[in-house]
């Protein structure tokens, strides 16, 4: 058995966050490895781990670090495989680590999850690997269904403790969503690899930048402006029709409801791009990245939709050698150009 996920800790003190990741990987039966290496104190060790692991078949990297948290970016600099960042709360509530993890430059994306959310980092890694692994996808589905059962149990427990004179509980039947076949269209002769979902017309500029990298590596995509708040029924219908795409990219501003709505209705990887419409995008970033356990959104930097395109390509590239080679080539060319 060879590992598919490599967890790298910036410090041994991050082990409690790593244990959250390990718990999920164990439950989903995904082989993994774990190393401790600092981006600042043992730079060469990080480089060696990443380059050798990439050659040996690691499919996803998880970097867990606090403070300046440059570890995740250094990992991304030395591989064309997807990199997930888990910022750790060491100082100032982990915001320093979050910003260092998420704000990496093009074309070195890090799919950042919430502060201390090691379990979401591992679940996102599982979703990426499950793009090409149906059995794993079924295990993920079962894993997520347990959250639903727990919430039902918690609701029942709360209800039994309510003794208000005017408490009148209603029984509500919750319908199950039935998946539909993707409709053939004149623009696609097959299901697109990626669904790009801008929440409004103001997000289209970023959406077009996302599609530029996908075009370069030959990845098919669908792009549809749709708001889960303004058009909830149309949104759900779209998600049902897109159930067989490999990756979702959401682009939105303000409270970033698009990413949360998408991740609630799919078990595929979801990438989030915060659009800075107000507050320099901080409201959108925090609403997008700090998802609760079980529903990770791999968030890239504020306004950095180009990185979303690279990240989606890296995810698809783990099971498509041609795409993977193309991504590696383009990243190398760009880095050489910058030099």
C-alpha cells in the first residue's frame, strides 16, 4: 500500500490539528504519510519531501502550519499536485496563518480551509482523490450522511428538553434530492470537467480569468451566473444537472453564499474565489473559508481567480496524465518567465 496523501507539519506542536486529518483519512481508508518540516528552518527538507513524494505518486499534499504559515506556499512551489492549507491558531486567532496560506500568488495555488479545520483539509483531499475513485466517493457520501443523522439526534434531544407552555412542534417531511442525468447540449458533447458558478454579473470578470487557464490546458467547463439567494429553485436544478462534473469553482462577494450553497449539494471538490466587493474582501474570505466540519471549500486568495483555474487543473491532473504534464509545464514556464 502506497500513500496517496502527504501531511506536512510546520512544527510538532501542530500534531493535534493533524490528528483531525488523520481521523478522517483513517475512516475513509485513504493511505497517508506524515512529516515534520519547517518552511523557514528546514527549507531544503520541505523541498526534498515534496519533490520526492510527487515522483513517488502522492496525489494530494496537506500543509498544516501556524504563524506566518509559509509552508503551504513552499509546498505548492515544488509540485503540480493539489496542495491544501490548514492554518493553525497560534497567535491573533490564526488570522496571520490564514492570510499567509490563502494569499499565494499565481500560479501556485493553495486550497485553504478554515483555521484549525484539519478534518476539512482531509475531507477535501478525499474529495479530490475521489474524482477518479467511485468506491471512495461512496465512503465520503456515507461519512457526510453521518452529520445529517447527528443533527437529527441533536434536534430531538433539544426538543425533548423544551418545556415552554406555547411550544408547538410541527412535523415536517424532508424530501430527498434525486439526481438527474446531465442534459446533452450543443456546446458540450459530454459532461464538462468543471462548473464555474459566479454569483452575479459583477463576478464575471474573475470568472473569465478562471477559464483562461482551463482553456490553455484543454479542460472543458460550464459557466452559469446563478444566485442561490435570488433564484434558489433554479440553483438547485442547476446543481442536479451538474452532478457529474469533476470540480466546482464558485466566485462571489459579500457573504459568499454561493460557495456554501454549492458545497451543501455536492460531494465533489469545491474551490472558492472571494470577490472583494466590500471591506476589501475580508467578509467574503472569512465567510467562504471558515466552513463547518464536513463541508470544506478550498479557498484561494481574494480576487485570485487565476489560481482557481490552476488548482482545478491540478485536481483533474491527478487522474489525467496529459493534463498533469500540461499543468506542470505551464507552471514551470511561468516561474522561469518571472525569474
